[in-house]
C-alpha cells in the first residue's frame, strides 16, 4: 500500500499543471481565444454542463501572429487529479488570418457526459490545429450535473474503499501489536491511509460542489492528511515486550581459575572392600 501512496503523490505533483487560468487576454503576438457557452462567458463564472441537453458554444480566435493559423477542431475536456474524465472533440475547420479574429459557433451534444463525471471539475476549451496540437486554450470550472455512478463517482468510491482498507490494516496491526518496532516504519505503515484520506476529501468536496480539485486546493489536503497519518504512526506505542523476538540467552559464568599455590582438592579416603567385615550381634531370643 505504501507504493500506491507514493505513486499517487508523484502523479499529483508531476502530472498536474495550472488549470482554470484564462489565456484569452495574453499579451504579445500569441493566439488567444474568447468563448461563451449558452451565453455564459468562459472563465468568469462556473460553467454549467447539463447532460440532459445540448450546449451552444461560440468561440472567437484572435491571431496576433504574422502567419495564418489553421484551426481543425475545438476540444472541451475536464480533468481532476491529473486524470481526464471527459473530452469532446468537435471538428470545426477554419483559417484565422494574421492579425485578425474569427468567430465560429457550434452545438455540442453532452448526452454521454452524465456517465463520465459529476460535480465541480476544472474544464478547458482548446483550439487544435491540423496536427492536433493545441494553439490556444481557456480554462474555467465546470459544474457537471452527472450521476454519482459516473466514472468520476465510481473512482471516488474506489479510493474511499482503498482508504478504509488501509486504515483497517494499520489499526488492526496496532491492536494486535504487529507494528514494526522502528518508529519511522510504523509511520510509513500509516502513510497510505493518510494519502487516501486526502484524496477522499478532495473528491468529496468536488462531487458535493463545494470546491473544484485544483492543484492549489488538492495538494494542501493530501499533504496535510499524509502528515497527520505520519505523526499518528510515529506516536503509536511500541509493541509489547512479550511480542518482541527473544534476545540471546546470557552466557554462563566461566569456572573459577585455580591458583598454583592452592592445595589440590582432597579425595575421599580409600576403603578396601575385602577388609570390610560384617559384624553381627545376637538379638534377644537367640535370633541372629
């Protein structure tokens, strides 16, 4: 379980980047975008994504470079914990001349979104060129009205189950006095449970629409829960003395050394069995 916790931490630190920061107003000769979904500007408020209907997306691409940019598709995606839970690519080919802006609109069917995610998720709109490379993007927080049994919901339930097993294993070993004798080893035994607790908190806040799992929010939760679990494991009592492996038996004391001046030990007197005679005495009544 400790390897699972370390892999999750590495994925969180190395796999996530800053999301939710609009790039529509970048300065210089870059390509930027402005977008609206059902009339709501992307990047200002939470973006409502309802799987029961379709969404009208309008996007304006500003080409600040000196070359024509060829747009092939527009992508709408949602990520959490460095994992992509939904992604929709719509082919909308058009060219954006140098130093000009072009606006395009299309209708996106979100019928399958309810089985993919639910709750608040970091959402991005991206413009792709003919080589499927991202030209520009804009981020926001998407409010997905999906099902708890979606991929994201089931993922949260799986993390919750693994966290319960991690706590149960650590506490069972504590109750049976089976934890290692070393304090740091006991602390590492509790680390996966702490990481799982932080992940459960992040996913729960997302599904309950309290807070989106952005890096600025998820990293403090996970690190804080992991630190608390490490401290609890470090402070757990030492296993009982009768449960520890037996020590080596003490060595017997060496025999006393004989001094050359001490007299030799006396031997019992010699008795000759042939010289021993049986003496009988007469008993009263004439019996021998």
